[in-house]
């Protein structure tokens, strides 16, 4: 079994943070990491930064949730800046038919 891609590891960490509803690809779908045959939306690696774009749950504090995401990701990548952008707020029942 191959080791997980770093984008998948970051995504798993981010999605485990309370208040995070999901990853977000950005306004025009510009935020993502391309892997063979697929894309991880909402995560982008630069030379010295990890950009994380998220949607939060309605009622979650945006600043606290972003800080918690930053802290969680930073544990796995010490010394790398983690920029968190809250792109959307998802209310209860959104997407349920």
C-alpha cells in the first residue's frame, strides 16, 4: 500500500476540526491539489505555505474555527505557514431534499 498523499492527509486533518463543514474549491474553483486521476479541492501547497479553504457550519465562530484548522495542520507541518480562508457558511439542512 502506498503512503497517502499529503493533500489527503491535510484534508483529513481539516475535516476533523469541529465546525468545519467541508473543504471549498474557492470562488472559481481555483484552490486545489491535482493528483493522478483526481483533485483534492480546498488544499493548495506553495513553496512555504499551505492554503486551506473551508466551509464552516452555521453557528461556528469563523475566527475560532480558522484558528483551530491552522493549529491542527501546523502540528503536521511545523514551520510552514498555514493560511485558512473561510469561503462559506453551511446551514442545517442545506443540500437535503
